């Protein structure tokens, strides 16, 4: 490997504690979640539910395609404790995947009959998500080094600039298409920051010459890229299926209730996802340590760590759902206007789904630490089928509340099955025998 590119291969930065990592990750997630909620509020207040529905449609179409093409390489990178593959292989494979995803999003936008503005919004959202996909890979490099401060700053830059650009453009009555174009610019700024942070020790003429030589050596990297793709493909497919599962209720709501109904459901969903901040902060910080515990065969410690995380997720689910049953309607009214107050029960259901999803996320992290990707894919495919059935039937009967119930049912199923898989993977007799399951 060219010497200037070795900087990205270095491991953990010494002196970074778990508490500090959680604090920075919490801050980054808090700012990003707040800005995503602000984007929904701005579109609802300065635009209308149809604009919000078009934006939600773009996310629902682009997210599964980008996740499939991303192959969840960030998770593979973070859990690659032995550094089997160099970072440049991850970067090249992710770049190819994002180009393919963007082409696929464009093809879908051309093939499906949507109003012109909706099709353009879908393509622009896909572009922003593809750029975010590249950013996510460099965030993985920082996460493996446990440089959570830099990770948090990248999220803050992306979220803050997205909210700022979209607010300015919508307030000047430029429409949803121009506003989403602003989000693409914000994503590019975040990517530039991450690239600079990962490789800044190596900048200079030698760095650019080495990067050029790396591009000319792509053919020699083919075996490594193929091996990496095979390793990551099950997890990438599982992530795609997970995204499809999360978006199936949106597809059903959009079909039955139109863009306006989809806008309302998405607005309530954004408010629910804001509760995910602390959960994501903890999970992203402990994943590298889970990988090291698994690699060293310390399965009992890994099991205890996941058990503590699951207990915390359970407490959060009970308290947050109870709070939303009491105050959810009022909170939605303050955010979006009086027309949203009646959707408090929908918010409570989606908050419950977030809490159960937190437990599922921790179990996914534990399974990913041991690279048990194929089992996750099977579970996610079964959950997708369950969601298709429940969302179609419950939404037809109960509207948005039925769609929210389908989300809860799907995530609860995934959580129960993955808990059984994780328990089997780190069972005491395996730990005592020194076996590390794969």
C-alpha cells in the first residue's frame, strides 16, 4: 500500500474513554436528530403535507437501495478487528455501490408514474443519501479508532447545514425541489470534512500521487474487493430488507392515504425517531468493543454487556411510551400545528417501536460483532413478509394507527428471534469451551 494511504489504517486512538465516546456520540446524534425533526417541521410549516409526503417518498425509495448497495461496510469495517481488508478496499467498494444505487434510484424515478416534482425530489434525495453513504464509510474509519468526537462533528455538520439550507430555500419560496438540492450540498460538506479528518496527516503532493497510483491498481485489488463483497453481502442485504420493512407502512399509507397522509405519518415518525438519540449513541460507541470481546473469546463479558443494554432499552420503552400517551398529542401540536394533536396515540405506538427497536439494535450489534450476518438476513426477510401482511390489513382497517401497529409487530418479532440467536451464539457452554461461533 502506498505509504501516504496508511494513515487511514491506524487503529484506536489512545486515551479515548467509553464515557467520553458516549457523550460525544450522544451530542452528535442529538443534534442530527433535532435537525432532522426541524426539517420536517420546516416543510410542514413553510410548505404543506404534500411536500412533506414527497420528501418522505424520496427517503422511502432511496434508503433501501442505498443500504443494499452500501453492503453495511461500515459495520464490517468497525468489527474487522484483525484488519483483514485495508481501508482503501472498503472505500472503492462503497464508491462503486453508491454509483450503482444512484443509477437505480434514477431508473425507478423514470419508470414509476409520479408528478414531475416528486420524481425530481426522489432523485435528489437519492443523491444526498448516496453522498451520505460515502460519508458513512469514513465515519466507520473514525469509529474503529474510537474517535467519536470527530464522528459527532460530522453528524452535526450534515444535520445543521441540511436544516439551514432547506429552511432558507423554503422560506424564499423556492419550493421542495430546491430545498432538497440544499440537502445534497450539506451532505457534500459533511463528506469533505470526514475525508479531511481521516487523511489530513498525509495531505500533500505525495498523497495525491499515491492516491492516483491506487486508482491505477484497481485491477490488482479485485480479489480483495470480491472477498470483501462476499463477506458483507448478507449484512448489506439484511440492512436493505430492514429498511424495506421500515418503509412498507409508508408505501401502504402513501397508496391508501395519498401524499398528504404520508406526510402526516412521516411527520409523526420523525418526532418518534428523535427519541432514538441516546440509544444510537451507546450502540455506536460499544460496537468496536463488542467486536474485540468476541474476537478474544470473552463471550461471558459480551453477554453481560448486551444484557445491560437490553435492560436499559426496556426501561426506556416503558417510560417513553407512557409519557407519549399523556403528552404526545400536545407535543405534536406544538411542533406541527393543531391538526396533528389527534395523532398522539400514533406517536405513542411509534415510540414503543423505537424502544423495542433499540433492543433489536443492540442484539444486531452483538451478532455483528461475531460476523453472524446470514442469520440476521433470514430473520429480516421473515419480518418483511410479516410487515407486508400486517401493514396492508391493519392500515385498511385502522388507518395511520394500524400502520403504526404493523411497525411494532414487526420489530417485536425481530427482537424475540434475534434474542434467541444471540443467546445461542454466546451460550455459557460455548464460552467455557473457548469456542467462538461464526
